């Protein structure tokens, strides 16, 4: 084994860019000597340090932490570092378990969505649902996607997983009465936890629900039919109808696979006094 290696040899051996090796030298972690032509020569001591750097970088240790460890390497500091590694691994395992549960939940949600009968009217008793909202006048799918992104950016710290996030959009009864087609007044996310800060609450109570499959151009017609059904049943509408996107372009690009649920809060003579 050679006692010294040039920078290109070290770069190829460790898969580390030449610029990174020069950076390690600038911050004082590596201290290569120079040959008579001024080329850097890395010793076996430098190589052992690169092994440590490689291991600790995989554990997301900062270069500041790594330099401090190498500058004061001892049994006590190594034990302390190993404890840090244990805590890091414990945190990563926790995140992996959470991620596994998120994927499991989404798989079950998609399987459940496939079993839903489209076009069927159902009355649901629903709990209060905290939401964050973006008031935006939306007339096109592209505007909807942009508005969803804006709302997500504003509240991404509250969203455990965007793929599982319940997203809704509100149509106003006033617009429907005026004959406006596929116009939305706001979008919202339903939050998982009531203790999180929210903009408004979908109140608990009875909701008339109906799902449809396919593109969103049928939205206004579907909502109008549901309102007619509600009136025929003697229900009193409370608030504007809204859609919840159960399956959308986060899961599929095939419009025929989209599943949208329409909800509107209702009262009837039996439950409303």
C-alpha cells in the first residue's frame, strides 16, 4: 500500500468530488502535504479521517460536528458520538414507522374508494372538522392546482402527508342560482387534529353526500341534482355545497378514475327543531 495518494485517486476511491476534498482542507479537517510540483498528497491518516467523515455524513452530522469530533477524538467523545448516533437512528425508525402507517392508510383509502357506489345519495352524521382555507375565485383546473399548492405551502407544517390530505372546494349557492358553471369560491384542507390552528370549522351534523367518478366538468350538474334531491326529501340546506377530492391527480392521470364526493349540510323536520 502506498503512503500517499493524489487528489484524483482519493476522489475516485471514495466517490468524493475534488471540490469537497479541497473544502475539507480549507476548514482544517484534512491536511495534505505537497510534492515538489505542488500537487496535494494525502496520507493514510487523511484516509482514515475520510472513512469517519463518510460514516458521519450518512448519519446527517454537520461538517462542524465532524470537525469538532476529529479535533478532540477520545474514548469519551466517541461514546458521546455513539449516543448521538443511537438517538438519530431511533428518530429515523420512528419516521419510518410513521411513513409505513401513512402508506398503509393511503392504500386502504384507495381500496375503500374503489368500493364506493357512485351516484348514490347518503346521509352522514359527521363530527366537527377543523380546516384551513384559501379564498380564491377558481374557474379552471389549472387555477385549482395552483391554489392547492399555495394553500399547501402556507400550511405544510400541519400536513403529515400531502398524498393523504383531504382537499375540498366550495361552490356558492348564489353562483349556482345565477347559472355559473364550475366556479369555486374557496379551497380548504381538512386537518387531522382539532388542536391545530385552523381557519374555520365544518360543523358537526348531518350531511347529504353523493360521489361521482370522472372529470370535474360534470361538477355543477351533479351538485344541482343533489340539491334537487335534497329539496324533494324535504331537507333544509345549511351553507354552501362543497366537494372533497377522494381520488384525484395525486394518484392517477386517468380522469375516469377520479372520485369526488359532494357534501352539503342538511336539516330535516325529524332532526331540526
